[in-house]
C-alpha cells in the first residue's frame, strides 16, 4: 500500500441502539375469558464494539466511514415473545489503536491484541412486558417499560504502532536507508527533507533473534509543541522499548551530531518523560563520508559525550552496511534486558460519570399498593440503568454514588422513606439502609 494511504488519526461518531419497548398485549383466546397480560420484553439495542485485527495496519478504512451506528432493539409482542436484539456494530481496528473522547480528550480504551473486543457503547436494555407487572391486586396492567435509550459519543482513534525499536533523528539522517538495509521494508528514500511522511515498519532478523523496528518521520526542534511533521508521529514511539538515534556523523548538512542528540532527547522529554528514560543507542551514520581533515573525529566526540551516560555509540554506514551488524546485535541485547511490559493507558473517561451531573428529570412516589415501596422513575433513571451493570462491584459502587450525588436519596428522604423500605426502579428492587 502506498505511503499516502497510511492513516493513524480519525474522528468518528458512534451510536449504540436503543432498547425495544415492552409489549402491553392482553391474551385473548377462545374459551380463555381472562387471559391476562402476555406482552413480551423488548430486545436489547446493539452495542458498538471495537475489535483488534492484525490484518489492518492503518485506520484508512475508517476515514470515509465516519458514522458507526448499531441497530435498535425490536419491541416485544404477544405470547411473551421477546423482541429481536439490535445488531451490534463491530469496528475492526489495527492492534495498537487508542480511543479518546473527542470533546474532553480523555482516554477511553486501548485495543492491543488480535481478536480483542472492547464494548465502546452499550445498547439500551429492552423494556419489560406488562406480564412482569401483574400482581394480586393488579391483574391486568395496561402498561409496560419503554426501552432504555441509546448512547452516543464522538471519539478520536489514534494508532500507536506496536514496534520494539523506534528510529528517531533529524530529517535526512538516514533512518529510512537503515530500515531498508536491515529489513525487507521499502520506504521512500531521497536526498531531501521529509521524504518519509508516514511511519514504516520492518522486521529485522539477526543471529540472536528478531524484532520489529519503526522508522519515525524526522523530528525537528519544537516537535513536541506541534512544529513540523514529527509531532504527528511521536505517538508511535510510545510503545517502543529501545530507541535508536540516527545522526549524520559526517555533518553533510553542517549539523553538529552531538547537539542533534541533545535536541531530540529534549523533544522526547517534553512529549513524554518515560520515553526519554528508555534504553538508547546512537547510530553514527554516514561514516563513509567522513574525511580526515585534521579536526577531531566526530565519532570520538559522540563517544566522549554519551558513553559515560551508558549510551553506546556505533559508527555505521547504512549505504555500505559497515557496522550495521554490530549495531543490531547490541539492540537485540538491550531488548532482551528490557521487560516486555505492555504500555497500558489508564482510563480517564467513564460514560457513567456523565449521568451524575446530567440534568434529567426523575420522580419519587410512594406506592399506592404498598406504602413501604417507593417508585423512582424518569429519564435520568432509565439512562443510568442503561449504562450500569448492577451485577458488578464497580457498577454497584457507581449506582450508590449516583443515588447520593444525583439527589435521589435526598428526594427519597423527603418522601418519608425508612430503613428497610424498598426502592423500586423499573423492575429493580433495593432495600433502603443509611
């Protein structure tokens, strides 16, 4: 695939399906005069699901498909027949995709493995049919639950490449040339700046093992602040375990190789201090162009500056292959010493938290049939139940927070609730205790 087809950033609108309405059907059959309620439950709305797929290496397929819509659940019908569940919307993404909330920029989830599935948005639960509400004193309920509402969100997807080693350096330092020399990758190579406009991956095989190497487009000063092209691709070295600095040791363009290393490390530090702290090795490239002019050898300058810091310097020529084998062996040794800890991004955005502060109406009423039962209903409650799994410890903890901070407990106390009384929310019963 051409380089221009590499897409590592997309913004898409996602919407789950709403739950189907419960049926209010009354059973009417010959010779059965009092059939009673038999309305079935509505079907669940479809989820929006992310699935890792190692056959994708770019987000190109999502660039022109900016709406991910799941199917709605169907309504219930007679004879207690359930409505059909809405169709899930599955979004195939390359391994290494990170998802953020487009409005807040907060991290939501990360897909790193082939076949891994993450439910991004849950479909609304289907409403209960009227047969659920039949009691000894209410034999023919003519009402049913509506389906729970859908969820919607605009998200940003970023691809952070899964590579063991990252190649960094100023433009025209020889990164692409080295990648083409050590792997079967065929990046664009030319004698001008910014020939690499997208990251390139290559698999390197050595006598002591293999690893994946990523050629990151050239960085310049201020890249971490958005200057130049490199800032768009700094994300791709977040998952690497070892960094190779490629410098033009021959100073073909008049650059100081020592100063270049310091400038790049400064950009890495500004972007993410953890990246700057990872094992590094310096590949002093273009030694075939170094001539003895009586001045201090640039290789000696690099070694004097960085080897006391524990950073090895390897003089190489990516064109002739000189020194490349020794460099790769050293890199593999660094990888073997570096732990295979996956980079896990801590979730920052939880859809449930929005519900606490959302100003939606709700009602609190004492049941006419049983004065010890309090009915809590309304759009605020319906939406909360759609988001929350009350069977999980985390979900129940959020439920308690929701009752307190959403003002529901306060309203229950105003209505005269006592310890041991029952709180009923759309078919869910809870005992009240302070």
